[in-house]
C-alpha cells in the first residue's frame, strides 16, 4: 500500500551518553531530523552535556519508496562553527506496519566510533493507509471504461471497367526538306611514308682467345715477341721468350763477321 502523503509523528525525547566535544565547559547539544528534502531542528539544550532532554514533536509527510530517517546531533558554539557529535539512521518499517515505535537508535562519528544514542517515539496511523488502499481498490473495481466506437466499414470505390490500352498508330515522319552533306572526297595529299627500319649494328669481333690453361708440368709453346703468356699454374715458370733475329746472315766461319757500317 502507498504511504505517499501520509503523516508520520516523531517525538525527540533526548540523548544518552553523547560524545563530549568540550574540555572545560558543558556542551550544548541539539538534534536535526532529515527526511527526503525536509529538515527539522530541535531547540538547543543549554548545558545539556552528555544527556540532554528535548521532548519535541514533529510531523513529517512521507514519500513513497523512502522508509529511512536520518538523525544528526550537533554541539552549538557561539564564537566558532558547531561541533559534530554523531549521526544515525532510523528505519521506519516497524512504525509503518505496527503504528508505534519507541526505540533508541545508536549514533556514530565520521570514523564509525560510538557517539551515544538518541531516543525517538514515533506514531503512524495505519488505518488511514488501509482506508486509502481500499478506496483506491474500490474506485478501480467500479470503474467501467466507456465502450469503444465500432469501426466504420470501409467504402469501396466504384469499379470502372478496364478498356485496355489503345496504342496510337501514326505514320513515319516525312523526309526532311534539307539536303544532306556530300560525302567528302579523298585528300590529294599522301601521308608521309614510314621511316625505313634501322639496320642492326654489325657484331663486333672479340679478340683472339689466349691459350687455354695447360695441364700440370706441361709448358706453354713459345709466344710471339711482345705477347703476354696466359697465367701459369702455381709454381710453374714461363717458357723463355724467343731470341731476337739478327738482320745479318750467318757468317761462313764461326766467330768472323764482315765489318759493320759505322
């Protein structure tokens, strides 16, 4: 059943064994109730110390889906900011189902240490919630939706007999009165002949090959004067070059030569 808009009565009776935030004087506590966007504050209990008494009553409109109340306890200061003593969360399940709850709820510091407890007495009219639920159920039971209008029958268009496609026959168009252009005569100029194909270059003769390498321990034949011998195997000497031919014929007697010209 919905609790939206119903009133919850909360009475803050007092606190016990609060955390003391003063060193030389007695603290002045007060309580702040928070529910949804509603904030309610009690009066300040001057010199209340650790066990202040308030005995104040508040009426809080409930919101559907929110069944938790937050309680914050502060110490009022005149020359500086108020000191935070502790806070706690109050569950509303018991009071919303039974109509009454007078429990004490623990308080904790920001470091999750014990800061005392607060005593609340809450009242809720369960019969009002039941009546609201019955009235909503009765109104929904007697509600009869209006009849829906019957859909209008679709109107059919009058049938038109199909006469078929009638092609239009027409004669070919008359010949044009304009004369056609004469066929162009061949040009008297002749296109230049293609260039003659290039003659391939004659193959260039390679120099005569030298003697092939000889077998091992076989000397090369004597080469003409001024011609280089091919490479010899390792450690094999080249043959001696031929002797230079003398321009004079051999002497008739060995060791005698005719006189040479100057």
